[in-house]
């Protein structure tokens, strides 16, 4: 309780580093490659998360949209959208984010996606006992339940690390298209800014 601002400034990077290092140590490289292959072949990537995880999902979608990937963020099952993907046989991949793996909305979402035979990935803490059993793939990340340990910072940092790995892999996959579009987008942005 007596920590000073200088200590906080120097400690925060250590917290980030601990979360990332722990999560990296648990990564299964074969699983990551399998997930990336699914993502490369998906026409649509949907990301589900509740509460703060919904905000993390939206940030990830923004990063994917910037490199030309069609994606959407949801806080619970979007049944009509998911059913349309199934009926029209649109290749898709869904990512579900849950701190504990016991979130009722994410659990219900995973059950419905499984029924619709939509491929799924769960990103959860190592205390998960439910969600990962319903999804095709699962990645464990570092979590803490102690607010005094900055549990939310640890969980979101770990989650963003995993999602940024996936986004970077898709950027590499789409590199030529992204490179081709960067100049055009930059010119259009400049024209738009000049006209306002």
C-alpha cells in the first residue's frame, strides 16, 4: 500500500513480461500451427467474449479488419449469423475468450457452435473445467483470481499476446495483399483528411 509511482512505473513491465513468459511457456506449437491453418482458410472469423473479454475481442477484430480479414465480435451467440454460416457452408472459425472457462454465455455459445459444426478455439485460464471440453482447440493462458495481483491485467495481457500472435500470422499470410493496399489506403486517408 505504500508503493510509490516510480515503483509502479518499473513494476508494470515486469507484470506484463511475467504474463507473456508464462503463457509462452505453455504454448503447444503444433496447436498454434493448426489454429493458424484454420484461420487462413476461414472466410469469416468470429470472436466471442463477455465483459472485458468482449472489449479484447473487439480490439482483435479491429486488428484483423486492418489487414483485410472479415471478422466480428460478439458478447453471446449470434444464432442467426452462425446458422447462416452453416446453411451457406461458409468456412469460418470462432474464438471464445473466458477467464475461467465457466462463463455461462461462452459455455452456451460453445454448445451452439458445436451443434452447428463450426470450428472453435477456447482461450482460457488454467482453471478451465468446462469450455475447453466443448471446443475443437484450446489455449491456456496465465490468470490470477487475486485483484491485488492485478488479475485483470494479467489475463488481458496473456490473451492479447495470443491474439497478437494469430493476427501477426495472418498479416504474414496476407502480406502481399496488405502491402498492395497500404499505399492506396494511405492516399485515400490523406484525401479524406484534406476534405474535412
